[in-house]
C-alpha cells in the first residue's frame, strides 16, 4: 500500500493566503531586507522565491546583491546599517556565503530582533528554552506538516537524522516542546537503520541523496524529507528514497513540494512578527 502524501505546497499556499489576508485587514507594512553575496545559482533561486512570497503577501522586499569579492568588513558594515535602519523589519543573509567570509561572525552581528531566520545565538537559545520570538523556519514548517497528518506528538518517538544548527538541533527542540521523545542521529550513529525503524515520526535532514529507504522505516510511520539534492541527470530528489519509502510509510512528504515551501511560509510569518518587535 502507498503512503499518503503530505502536500507542503498546498499547505504553504493556504498559510500564505491567510498571511496576505492579515496584512491587508490590519494594514501591516513591513519590509524584509534580503542580502545575497556572489552568484551561486541555487541561492539566486531561493532569494527569488522569497521575494516572490513577499510580493504575494504584501510584504516589501529589498534585495541587496553584493559581488562575490565583497569583504567580511564590507558585509558587516551593511548588516550594521540594516540593523539601524528603521524602515527594515527583517534581515535575511542568504547562505552559503563565499568561503572568505565567516558565516558565524555575520549571523552574530544581525540584530536578534531582525533575525527572521532565527540563526542568531540569542534566538537559538530562546528556541531551546521554548520562549521564542522567531520560529526556526524549516523545523516549524516540519511541525506544521506533521500536524496535517493529525498525529498527536505526545509520547511519540521522533527520530531526527541530521544535527545541523539550522535543522537537526532546532527540530529536536520543537519536537521536545510537543512532548515527543526525541532521538537525534548523525553520520556516526551506530545501527542507524535500527534506530530509524523505531520512529513513529522520522525527520531526515542529512544532505545525502536517497539515503533512507524502506528498510529504515517502521510501517505506518510519518516520514518528513528535508533533503534537496540535484542528481547528475538533473533530477531533484530528497534524502529519502521516495519510491521505496512510499511502500512502507503511513505519510510522506514529496521532494519538491514538501518541506521547501513550508520553510518559506514560516519565514513570511517571522517577517510579520518582526514588525512588532522593532
Ligand atoms: N540557505 C539555505 N537555506 C537557508 C535558509 O533557510 N536561510 C538562509 N539565510 N540561507 C539559507
């Protein structure tokens, strides 16, 4: 039997529609500054997507595109200007940055009140405590997708594969706040297959194309695929082998059209939230 598909594109469209209604009804005027350094094609696609979401909702976006030779000090100067610019509510610096720029230094210099990615250590700490201004975009989108299945996370075993600062770690915290029992796995986990197979909810964010197949999945489990990998033949696939996992899972997200659109929808929520913080 095939799993039920969790349609992230449709859910994100619904959320964005609600946000657009709110912006219109309440006359909210807010601005997102999007900073992109260099000409990474994937980053360009992501930035264009975020700008188009802003336009759809009625949020102003201001793109600041800098050449790849931009120095760290020049970028810090721009961040500082944006921090002090009252016409800017949210700041997003598209990652990755060119190698000569230290991403951690840049993130640490974004005002936590404008940090709509929730990457600043202050916001990461708030997520850990469970009293946050900004939701971590991808992990919050994943929670909404799980919610769509009607799953009550209380007491459920959730396994997160991946321990990145952007997804794995904040994901584990959000699941914990929902009263789940959480296991974080990573590349050095022994018996990964066996651990994954215990999961009622499996969230995969490892960055390895089609690594997780049916053998890693408990029959009926909810499987959320955060991965986005471009194969040599041009196909876009997740970290989960969809065809195989689909035979065993109860619910599964597609790639594309699963987590990606939900990450962007949460970002839009955060920009509107930022308006009230600044
Ligand atoms: N690069 C890949 N994902 C993200 C994200 O969520 N935010 C930013 N700023 N850069 C990214």
